[in-house]
């Protein structure tokens, strides 16, 4: 992805170093407030992979301050691209796009949806319309899940912004309403559809990265698809526990996540992202 020197979003808040690591170990999600919160993956990849790689020392966090902070520049450029593209797509629908904000954190963060540790991975909170990410997740994605590359990293942000789009379109509210009247199993099925739609929206975004921005490099789409493959519920569960429990899936299988990202990329048409009614692969 050609990102260096391009426009950076002003909607990124850097709260790194603020958490002090108090909840860094085994934290998971702490103090969750009723409202839904949308993660990038269904189960905590670091918990999964810590089991697999228990003897591996925790990676040193990169120094992340100052002008050398490439990760922050990258995130700001990707977020800026989502702003431009979703503003256009919302305009085409006769609506106005309200940009989300993005918080960079280390170890631990407070959101309107509750407090979370970086062990949960990146997430979106509809309550404050914010994407949250600890950039150390990118190390896990690359080194432990085998999904490296800048466009794999961009896909993570685009997926979370996809949840923001769902929030603006009223889909998150419908999910919250459904949650109170559905069994856990039925809600999980709905959650998969929501997550696959976020992957579809990420694919739509990638479509316009190519057709509108012309910033894709050869191999970028493969990087995103490889990441989608790496984080399927079936794959993560198999790694974690050796078998899969489809009733507990919340994000979809590797095949489903790749399918919907690719469909978004190929069509560039947000009207084709009705994962809730499509029978294929659901
Ligand atoms: Zn998600």
C-alpha cells in the first residue's frame, strides 16, 4: 500500500503509555457496560497463541513516540482514506458521514463501552463512536498469526470502521435490541452476520483504495485475505482447543471472512453486503 507522505487524519488520539500496564496480564475485557462492543476477532488471539508459544518471551514493545513513529502515521493515513471513501459513499446515498475517532493505547483503555485491555485486540465502541487499537496487535498478527503486510494492518482498521458504518446505518442498534430477546446461540448467529458485513465493508473500502485512490500495491489484497483467513473462528478455535464449536462462532469461519471481504472488494457496492439475508455461507 502506498501510504507514505499522504494525508493523515486529525481524528486519532494518542493515549499510549497512559495505562501503565496495570491490567496488562490476563486482563481481557474488564467492567463491560451493557452495550455491545465489536472486536476484530471472536476469541482473544493472544490467549490462543500464548498457549501455543508459552516459551516465547513477550516481544519488546517498540518505542512509539516522536517523529519516527511509523505506526501512528500509518494509522492516520488509513483512517483518512476511510474518511474520504465513506464520505463519498454516504454522499452517494444522500446522507452525511460522521467520522469516527480512533484511540491508540497501550495495555489498557477506558471506553464508553467499558474498560478493555489490549489482550482483547482492536475493537469499536458504538457508545463513543471510537475505534480502539493497541499497535502491538500488529506484531501478533504478523508473528503469531502469520498475517503480515501493511494491507493486512489496514484491513483491521477498515473492519472496525465498518462497524462504525453499521452504527451510522442503525444496524448496531438493531443488534442491541435483538440481544435482549435472543438466546446466546441465536445471538451468536446474528453476530457472525454483523461481523461478516464489517468484513464486506472493509472490502468495499479496499475497492475504492484501488479505483479512487490508486494506492494498492501488488499483493495487497492477498495480504488482507490472508489475514481474514488467519482470524476465522474455526481456525482460532482449532488452534486454541483442537476442535471447533460452530454454535459459539461470533465472527465467522475463515472461508466466510475471506468470501465477504472479497465480495466487497470486487463489487464496491455497499448494497450487496446484506449478510443478514444471504443464504450463501451463512
Ligand atoms: Zn468486528
